[in-house]
C-alpha cells in the first residue's frame, strides 16, 4: 500500500499489538523476534515452528511465547493476533502471505516478498482490497552507511551524483548448503535474490526508477548450485548509473559504498554492525552501549582527488544504524499514525530489476524497463 493501512481491530492505543512470527531460522531468530520484542507497542505472541530445538531457543529468550506447528493454526485464531510476520523460506512467502491477508491479518514479509514482480503486485492488490497493511522487511534501509549516505546526498555534499557503487561481498569459499544455495528455481535462492534484494532496493530508494539493466551472474564455487558472484548495472531514469556487486567469493573486500558526485566522492568500508551484534546476542535498548554505533576508524571519507586509503578526504561520522525504526514504523502504521515503511509496490519495482538482471545474465543482453 502507498499510504496508511486500516487495521482490522480497534485496540486501545496503550494495548500492545500481538504478533505471530512464522519461522524461527536465521531471519526469524536473529532479526525479527529481537526487533519485534524491542518495539514499544508490539509483543511477540506466537512463534510458528515445529522444530523442537528452535522452540527451545525461542522459549529461552521469550518465556511467554506460544507455539504453533504450522501457519494454518494462526488462521483459526486470527482474532487473537494483530500482525503476522513471515520469516520462512522464500518459496513460502506468497502462499502464506495470501492466506494471512485472506484471514484478515496485516502482514510483514521478509525480502524477497516473492519470486516475481507480478506476484508481489498481486499481493499488494489483495492487501489494498482488504484494507490491510502489507509491508516488506528491507532492514538495510536502516544501515548506518545508507543513512549517512542519504543525508550527504540530501544535504548536497556530493553535488549531482553520477555513479553509485555498492558492494555486499563476503569470503565464503565453501558453500554452506541449504535452500538459499539450492539450484532449484522454486526455492528463489542465490545471491541475486538474497543480497541483490538489498543493494537494488537501496539504489532505487536513492536514485529512483531503473530504465536499463545489465548483469553478469556466475556460480564460482565447487559444489555450489546457485549464483554466488553477481554484478548488476542499472541506468536510472535521472541518468545516475548504479554498479552493484554481490558475492560470496571475494578474497579481498572492496568498499561497501563508493559514490561519485560532481563536487565530491564518498567512500565507506565495512558493514553496518547491527547484524553481527544481533547474531552475537546483543539487543536494542541494552544499557551497555548505544545501538548501531561503529568505531571512528570505520567512518567513511568524503573528498575530491584524494585516496581514502592514504588518509585523503575528511572523515564523515557514521549515523547510528537503526533497524528498530522499521518495526516502530510498522506499529505506527497499524495504529493509523504513519505510513507503511516499505510497500509491496516498492518491492515489486526491485523485483522488476532482479528479473531483468536474471534475463540479462542468461542471455547476455541489456534489458530495458518501462520509464
């Protein structure tokens, strides 16, 4: 939806909204559950998983949580819930989101919302027809580097941006296995749809619609079945060119961002610290240190004609990363106090680019998109 969605209940403003979380793997346990629990106005009510080990992990952190073995159990008690969060494998996103909306429940879906832009727009239309919130978890919009770059661009510090380079690279020479690295197209795995969902979304947020897409996508590692080294070039309608890299085979990591403007450039190395902190058990709101802060030696640098590797340019203090802001915005939207932070239509626009990139890499062509 493009604006504020209506909510199916009339909970008093002081009553927490009850959340059902489908899936307690990496996405559910590391990202969604901790962020939901840290958000004023939300409470983690139910976790859907039949895995006893995962239930034990969830129970250890959230002793009052209720468990369900399948999403279907939620539809029978839809009146007890105010939001369903879908953090299950990619291939399940569309059917579970459809069932939740048909049961009258607002929905958050982890990225990618679907395998195709058409499916994403179909879900968006269903949510509009039902007057329900449908939001997509694009947490990387609240990375420290992205927030900092957004401010620099808004303040005109770079001048007119001409090229945006974004890298989400890792060094994982051996596949870990699992559905994310499966070659089965039904699984919607591979880095193009995983990390590519993030870098494409960020590029579109910063620079607007894409009109041309070119991509190269490879399977580099022995034993791998899905793309693990992909490059995407986007020409935006405003003339900015985005060069986006996602890889699991990068022995020497490049800068996370290299942004070249008419007046200056900005270079930033290193990843936002929030994912690593969440994986290590840190939680937003803890008193030991501010959330999302990074040390000064990781700040990016801005300048013209100098190399940041030799100390050129001026350091730019990184704004704190703020993943909790996503669910705070969702809670506000459910109460009619704000807009959906990431709409399904925005996610569909990113999927248009990902589908074009997949075609480009397969056929060796540049793909044009409607203006």
